[in-house]
């Protein structure tokens, strides 16, 4: 007795779905080294303050690759590149002028948000 077109089509769809799930599982188990995030900066390193080159703003990621030593300066730089909101979870006020030698600043244009947080030691180039 021959199988109907619907049954054959359904079986082929299930086999295809199963093969796709297997491919995803294999990719995840191998550490996904072949999947790259286009927003990541290779060998990301933050350097000491460099106001003479506008804190080395990286437009693709929104990172200022030089330390911006105060929250107030960070917010001013963010506003200059288009981020006018101070992220609510930043550890200090946007008007704080305390010197922070190991803090980074980032503008996230899609959210209109300015981030200011500590730089992990492995990302410091000083």
C-alpha cells in the first residue's frame, strides 16, 4: 500500500528538522568557535586616558578604548556621540567627578544608553 503524499512530506520534514537539531547540538558542543559575534573587538584592550584622540571611540561597538577617568566625563563623551541616557545600573551618578583609573565608558546607540563600569584586569593594557 503506497504512502500518501502528506505522510511522505511529513516524514521528510521531520527528518530535516532532526538533522538541523543535530547540527545545532554539534555546533554547541564544539564551543561554537566558528560562530563569530560581529560586535566583538578582537583582542579588546583598554588603555590609559587619551583625551587628545577623543578617548579612541570605536563606533562599531560603542566602546571608548581609552579609560575615561570620571563618570561626568564619560557622560559628556556619550552625549557627544549620541547617547543621552545614563544607564540606571551604573555604579555612580552621571555628575560624579571621582577619579576612577580602571573604568570604561560605552555608548549603546540602539538604546540611547551610556554605560560606565570597571574594566576587568584581563582587558587592561596598563
